[in-house]
């Protein structure tokens, strides 16, 4: 018998709010987190807007000296993990820290550090490169620094699967608990890639929205007929997962049960999803099968919903393939309409949004939805949050390279 796994703590740093309450309130208000880029001068860039985290002070969460030895993406992770641990009510002094693990990933990693160190190299030569360059830049350091900061000695790893990263980390952490290798896992994704090189690179791919530089509030519009590319975002989403026995023994608050996980690959193209969302549909079905549930048991899909033509079309087709005639009854929304695309952090942040939707029976909206596109005719929860009984929900994450990951959350019941 696999151990049942529940979500007992959440932490979020996002463009629409930091902390559980601010994030959830932002979702319910349909808050826009997109604006002109301030982390560098974007004047010469095709895309000049992003979902930035404003007023983040790492020293509010991390020792000043240590924070200087972390890239921004790692600072986010350490701060957010602390929020999630506190929210879970975990007293680490009373826990067996050998039984608490850390699975925190990133899609891109320390690109700000890489950019700044390359500038030093070209201006002043190799002798001026920081000895902290490599440990600040490498993608595993978020997981490493979280485990070091909180003295968590259980399994520690870093999944890097582009925009599926956060969901893969949470799903893989779930498996660790199911196998009995840990009692608690701190899991999610983090990203801080709003830098010149990353924005220029995604812009060169023609993936970013460039026609709303003067109207950022309406730039991210998943499933809308006039969508024109995704908007980059940054942030972090981390959850505390526990075996149900461990959670119940300490009287923990349970947001939802993490009941199913599916992961597969399109094996099709480095950036484009497979036509018709065929393997995205299979991934959702894997999550359903893993949970022992049917599509009609699920009331809400937190969509990957990137605001690109190919993703939104394919994801809609995938949902129709799984739900069939019942597709009209399942509600679908994309919080990327508010936050932008948080890349490797998206799955973690969106898992939290899904858990809170399950707990509160409230659906986050897809803002900026104005014009129906041909064939995209599902209930996308347009523009305003909505009350709805949510027995179970699926959170989708699909990444470059064809990586697909789906998490199924359901209401906790003994």
C-alpha cells in the first residue's frame, strides 16, 4: 500500500503578492501583476514587460552575508520554503530531520549571476570572477540551500524540466513519501530569469508578447482569440507534503490530498507541443489513473494556459479528449493571465492556487478573456473568480523539450 500524501503548508512569492494570503487575495481579485520591466532598461528589447516581484528584500528572510552568496532564484526558494514550513506549523526542533527532504527545482537557474560574472570577465579578466560564481549559478543550489538553511537531511534533489519543473518536483517528492523514504518533503519550483539575456533569448524565439508593451495589463490573455505570446514572470511556489499518518499525528491543517501524478513526454519538438495535445491528454489520464479517479470526478483544471496560440489550442483539445462530452462541465482557468509565466516556478505556484481552490471551493479567473477563439469553447472562468464546489482538480504543467506533468489534488477525507 502506498502512503497517502497531503499538503499541509504553502509558501509563495509572486508578481501579485508574497505569502499565502496576499497571493490568494490577488487571485480572487483578478489582480494584474504585469508591468514594464524595471530590473534593467528594456528600451531596445522587443518585449518590454514582465511579471516582476516587487520590493523583495532577501535580508528579511536570510542572513545578509549568506544572501549575497545566493542568486535571486535561490533567495526566493529559501524565503518561500521558510514560509511554507511556518505555514505547516512544523517545529523542526522536534522533527526527525533525516526524514524531511527537499525537492526544489528551477527551469533556468542563476542566469542573473551568469550575466553579471560574464560582464566582469569581459571587462576585467578571469581573475575578477567571484569564487561564488559556480555555486550561485548552478540549478541545484535552490534545493541545496533550502536543505542547508533548515538542516533537512532527507532526500534532496533538483528537477530541471523547463516549465514543468515545479510540478515534477512536487510529484517526485510525493513518490518519495509514498515509498516510505521520508515523512515530509519540501517541494516546488523557483525562478528569477528576468534578465537581459533571457528576455532577449525568448524574444528571439518569437515566444513573447510584444504588442502590448504600452498596455501590460492586457498582455497575458490565455485562451483569448487575440492572445499573442506569453509574458515572462518570476517567483517561487513551495509546498510542504506529508504522509497522512505524520500529518494527523501532529494535528496539522490539511489543504488537500495530493492523490495523483502523471508525467510523460511529447518526444516531438524542442519548443512546440505535439499536435492536438495528444500526450498532454495522456498525462492527465495518467494522473487520473494514479488517483483511481475518473475525469467526471474532477471539477477544475488549473491550466498551463500560456497565452500562446499552440499551447492554448492543444491544451483545450487535450481536455476535450480526456473529458469527452463532459468537457463543458469542467471549469478551466489560467492564473498566468495575472502572474505571467513563472517558468520553472509555475508548477509550484499553480499547485498552491489549485490546493486553495480545492479547500475554498473558489476558482481563480482567467483575466483578459474577451473574444472566443474558434474551437476554444470551454468554461475558462472569464475575468472574475467564481464559487464552485471543487471535489478534485488537476494542475497542468508543460515544458520545452516536451516535458508534461500533471498533479491531481482532491478534498481531504479520512
